[in-house]
């Protein structure tokens, strides 16, 4: 089966820039573009050598999508592509299992350098001094359903609203929330939401650098 590289980004301009970098590193691969995390998931299920994942798309925001892909496709290298320039975000992506973190401000040469490391199985991250965050490990221990509910708590939804959105009973929602609190080591929604905020990243816009 031919190698397939999935590029998941909702900006066509960045997908084009990334395609140029990918073709230099995987010249014989089939490049598949996706504009959402759900579309990327369908393509990954069909087979992929690597996934290039933007952190901000219509159906994803922050590092939750990375955790979902790492949990469901543990052997798949996931390179994060982001406009974020924060060392804490580089460190968080590294801790949560990303193969690389490529800032969107990087030149095409740097992108190719990073992707070559991914191809060889080596990590590539911008320099940073951020420390490992124990809270991220706790969040990563949540199931996908629990992470989804944590995200809805962060949006301020009530139990009955979450139950409606997920088509489950309020009792099931309460049971999930109890499990979430226990895993995170918190006692209320406010503390859980503050911890979940560590998955957020800034959304500064950037343009791909010229070659």
C-alpha cells in the first residue's frame, strides 16, 4: 500500500505550503488534505504514514484532538502544526505524545527539517524550558467521552444540556462528571474547567514563510 500523509488544516494556503514540504520528505507518498479533525480521522482510518494536525479547526480547538488521535492510533506519528509560539504549548504537545511541533511561522526549510525527523522516528520541537505538567497527565487519563464532557463543562453547559447534546441520561452525565473529578483530583466544576484550560492554545494568525 502506498504511503499516505494526511494534512489536516482548515486554511488552504497552509495546506499548500505543507504539501510542498511533505513532497520533499515523502516524494512518493499520496498526500491527502482534510479541513477538519473528523475528516482527518476518516482518512487516518483508511491508512496513514503520518498526520499533520492543525490545533484550530472547525470541530477542534486546542490539544484535545491530539489526545484523541494518540489514544485511538497510538502508532501514528502526529506532527502538530500551529500558529502558537508559546513554549508551554510546545511542551504540552510533547508531553501528550506529538511527534513534532511545527510553528506556522517556520520557513519551508524548517518544516522539511521537522518532517524529516518525523519520517525517521525522531522528535522535533522548538527549544523551550517549560516543565512537565502533572495536570496534563491527569487530563490524558480521561476517556474520549469524559474529555468531551469536560469540554462541555468548559463551555458552561448544564448537566441537562450535556445530556441532550450527547443523547444520554442526566444520571450518566453525573456519573461521568464524578469520574472526571476523581481522575483530575478536583472537587468542583470551576477547578475542572481551570485545569481543562491548559489544553487551550492561542489563535494568533500567521502566514507561511517563503522558501
